[in-house]
C-alpha cells in the first residue's frame, strides 16, 4: 500500500512541476539572433595585445608555445635596436587549440589573451591557421595598464637596468670574485 502511495506522490510532484512551468516566461535564447554577453574571462579566440602606449607586448619568449599541450603556437624571435624583443612571425593553429588558457597563464607580458569570441568556426580547417596580423589586437585587453618593460630589468626605451619599478641596480659580478 505504501508503495502505491509513494508512486502517486511522485506522479503528483512531477505533474505539479510541469504545471508550474506552464505559466513561466520561456527562457529559450534564439542564437544567433540573440548573443548572450559572456564573462570577460571566457576562454575562446586568442589575441595578441598591446601595451597602453601601443607597442606590441609579445617579447617572443616562447613560454606560451612551450606550455601549449597541443603544440599549436609557433613563432620566430627578433630584437630591435633598442633591445626590445618581438616576434618576427607568430602563428596559432586554431584547428588544434583546445582553449585551455595555459598560454595566457604562462605569458609574462600579458600579451597573449583568450577572449569571449567563440564564433571561430570554418569549413576549411586550413583557414584556422592565424598569422600575427590576424592575432594582433589594437588595445591592451584585460590587463589595461601593464607594461612589461617597466619591470623588465633590460635596457630599453622604458629605462636602463636597475631603473624599472621595484628593481635594484644590477650586481657587478666582478665585485663578487674572490
Ligand atoms: S589555449 Fe591551450 S591549446 Fe590553445 S594555444 Fe593556448 S595553450 Fe595551446
Ligand atoms: S605571447 Fe607571451 S608567452 Fe608567448 S612568446 Fe609572447 S611574451 Fe612569450
């Protein structure tokens, strides 16, 4: 008898839930007509950002390509006359990228950033190989004020060695010799 009662109770609860939903406003989102704004930290299409003064942030240190679990980042480093390093070319194969965000975590200059733009599907997989010109954004992205070369400890237009933020004068190694 108690089993029959339990069954009726379960049925009544189910129907009551269905009945309640009949009078609720539908919450279906008609994509792509409506695009829900995603949080700033959503992990989708990758960009290379710039410092607040417009310089490229990437110093071609290879950390992002070393940490990438699917090896989809490649580049070639070069150096300007003022000592700034940069990527001569920089390539990401989005056909392989799994949007894990490890490259962004590893980047010391906040150059590489994942954005909420997930609409990056192509029929031809080869068009998912993005070059530097496709990746380079106009602005600083999430880390708006950060300028790596103000902390870097190398001689650049942003200061000499020992003149950067919270940086000490470099040690003269000869003074340490016995
Ligand atoms: S998000 Fe992950 S898989 Fe994609 S490029 Fe960065 S490290 Fe590689
Ligand atoms: S994007 Fe960042 S981690 Fe990758 S090479 Fe440039 S500076 Fe290094």
